């Protein structure tokens, strides 16, 4: 049962989560109450096209005032009332809904109804709600609204009208509330591809495939770190039309990581620092910590670079680079500036590295050891040991009937192989749970089928331990039950392996994996068919000899000898083919 983590980013970007208005189509954006800023890795528009109006310009504590948001079609919004003399303070008063189909109350500062947001991402042009003035209301109230037209088009804190209590002193805009728009660091264009010539000499490099050259190989995923005094220059390159990303992590798990994403959008590449909060979208952060940002797009290859200081005191979510970390490297699709789950299992370095220490040239794996061991053990159990064990019981009872340690030789081999299958299955079964630290909800039907296989694999030897004697009336029922459960387990195991091979945790190269697995199954089924046909023809030959009553014993002995020899040759050929398939699969898993 190959349960995976979906990004491991390991992993890694792994289903990517953005704390934003538009990325929550349900409007549950309580975490954005204070700043009212959707973290979309884009700059907010400064030319509002939406308007906030009120039913009256004066109010008394306890009054209920109708507030209307209107303008061009929009999908999301966040509306609040603030003290006009302290817009950075908490929301004031509470709201009452007019139409709960399009708007909902939010809990901000642990108070229900402090803000209002959308309930769905459908387009809307007007929203009406009531604002309830509290008993301790300040003299002047200002309404603010964030409006999202689509992912990369939004306006933050559009100012609404100021309403005042009667006899309140005239309102004047505090100077502290007037702040210039922040400026983003400049971004330039790279003029040539990155070079791997200094890897291990001046650059700390991570490459996949190992030792590939981004200047010559389009399929090369490349990440380098070059120390320059108290800063580090980062270069990242790879074949992607969506995004490339890497992250520093304290472990081989996605979560609480320092990540950097290069997103392709509208023939431009946006370079964005972010943080990973579990197996979810990265939360985009300010680009203020990055310098010398540059990018290049050529022949389907994306390249981006930037510089950041080794230490960033006072900057949240950024790790110091003079410490060792696991490093993730991932890629995936992006649409309209929004990134999606990585297209393949992220590359994760085999051990922690300090990128500011001695330059190295390292690689990594897109499949973790526990998952590789899980796949290998299940493959050996259900495509090798169980298959040979079934053939022994079905066709070799009379070939190796002589007793060994008190039991027929064929039975001893059959029992040993089946117990081995059960033992390998039990070991392989627990590995994904150790890796995932629980159940994997991202592996489709594979883990459910794996659980069925595990149950049947344990029941089979237990059932066999209580089998009736050979001539007991219940023996026939046991034989059919034992055969039915074993056949069901084999069929379900093969189905689980086909599904498991497509999971990103094992990351087997396709489409040959499907063809090879199909060939493996066909090889076994073909061998069984050949042996069944041979057994049928042999039985018919014996029947004919018996009917003729001519040299019965001599002819039967000759036919039996020929039949046994054929079965031995067929078994030897089958085992050779089986081992060949097994070596191919285990080699492919080991190279990941």
C-alpha cells in the first residue's frame, strides 16, 4: 500500500495554499481581518472602481446603518468599519446581513460579526448589509473594503465614507494614515543560461539528473547557491511552463519551511518568497528581503535568480542560511498567477546541507526510502513468492510428492513461500504509515485496496492452520474457501500495485511502468494457461490409454515422466522470467 504524500513540497509544494480572499471561494477569510490584504503574490491596484455608500452620515450608539458596496462585477470582498482616527486599530461595531446567500459574518478579534465577506465566488455587482453602532463607538467611523475581481486583480482597503456622531468635532485625516505605496524591488532579464562549470568549486549545486548541465540539457533541473560575502546568490532553472520552487526544511516533511517560488505568468516570471504551512498552498510573503532579481524564458525552460542576505534579523519566516537544511526542489502548473500541486514528486536531498559552507555538487531523490522499500517488498511478495507458491500447489503435487521433514516437498515449498508473502506484506504494510505518520488521504483507492490485501494475507495462513484432514467432509469447503481468498488477494494486490505505481511517492517513470507491469501479469497468466493445457492433455492421454487397456502401467509411467519433465522446464523458465522482471523493477525503484 504505497501511501504518499501528494509534495513532500516531500513532498513540498507540494497542494499549495494561499491565505487570500479569492483563494477561499467560501469567503472564510477571518485570518485576513487585520491587514485586509490577499496574499496573491501580486501588487494591489491603486485605482478603485468600486464604491461604498451609506444610508446616513450621522449616527448614535445603537443605530443601524445600511452600507452598500457596488461597482464592476467582483467575486470576493471583505468589509469592515474602523475608527477613522486610527485605521490600524481593530474593527468597530458589528454587521447584520440582508442577504445571507451572498454575504456572511466573520469572526475577527474573537468577535462574531466584526466583518462581512462573500459566500461564493460568483460574480456580483452590489452587496448590502447593516452596520450596528456600538455603545462605546468613537466619534468618527470609516468603512474600508477589499475587493477581488480575480486572482491577480484586487484592491485593498478602498476607503468609504466617514460617518460621525452628532456634535462630534470635525474630522481631519491624520497624517499617519497617509502612507506612500510600497515599491517592489526591480527585476531584470537574464541574458544567458546558467552554467554548471563552477559546481563544487564556487557554487553549491543540486542537479537532477545528477551532473546535468542547464546550458546543454533542456530537461536539467538546476539549483545553485554562491556565497558573496554576507549574501548568497541563488540560481534556479528547469523545464516548466508554470512554476519552479525550492525550500529549506528542518526535516523531510513539507511544513514550517522557508520556500521560494518563480511563477510564469503573461510572459513574465514573478519571484516570490513564501512559507509552507503543512501540505497546503505556500503563503506568499513580501519580496523586500530579495535583491538583484532576474529571470529568463527560453525553449520551455524557466530560469530565475536573486540575492538574499545570509541572515535576515527581524524578517519573519526566512531561515538563516548558515545552518544545514534538507533542500526541496519542485515544479508544477500555474494559471493566471496561481500555482497548483507539483507535477511530480519533489526532489529532496539525501541529507542536510549548509549552502554557505564548502561548495558541493549533490543530488537527491524524488522517492523516499520508506516508500521505495514498501513498493519493493510488495512487489516481491505479490509478483514473485506468491506466484511461485500458487504454481507449486496447483501443478507440482505429483512432481514433488516425496516427504521432506514429514510433509510432501511441494507443500513445504508452498507453505514457506506463502508465509514469506505474509511476512513481507506485513512489513511493507506498516512502512507508509510510518512515513505518513498516519493515514494518507491523497492516495486514492490504493491504501484501501492495500488494507484488503493485508487482511486476506493474514487470514490465509490462519485458515490453513485449521484445515480439516484430507478425507474429512469439510475438506472440499476448505479447498474452495482457501482458493477463493487467495485468488481474491492476488487480484486485489495486482490492482493496488497498478494504482500505486502512478502515485508520486514512488515516481516510477512512465509509460513503460504500466507496460512492464502488464507484461509481468501476462507472463504469469500465460504460464498458468500453458500448464493447464498441458495438464489437460496429459489427463486425456491417460484416459485413452486406460480405455485401450494396452500397456497401461508402462505407458502411464512414460507419460507421467514426460509431464513432470515439462513442468520442471516450464517452472524454470517462469522463474527466470519472473526474476528478470523483478530485477528491472527493483533497479528502477532504486534509481529514483
